[in-house]
C-alpha cells in the first residue's frame, strides 16, 4: 500500500472514530435534555464547573436552552463530517 492510500485510510478511520464519539455525546445530550424537560417546576438544577468538582445553582430553563443549543451544534458538526 502506498503512503497516499495509507494516509487516506487513516483519515477515513479518524473521521469514523470522530463520528462515533460525536454520536455518543449527542445521545448523552439527548438524555440530559429529556431529564431536564421532565423535571418539576420547583426542582433545582446544579451545573458542574468545567474541570472542577464545584457545582453552581442554575436556572432550569436557561440550562435546558443551553443544552439544546449544544445538541444543535453537535448535530451540525456531525453533518459536516
């Protein structure tokens, strides 16, 4: 196999792995959205600070909107692959 065809195969495998990982994240995000959508109005929502073990109280509707935007972004990225 030539270097060009090997590089092309590596690129295809890399994209397949990227798609698989992105698909997994999209499924997780859908579960989060479903869970947030089914919470009662008086429930509190805490969001974990990135790269930390600290959680902050957040507005439920704002958090839901952020999660939906994130899912939309993931879907667009998935289509671009």
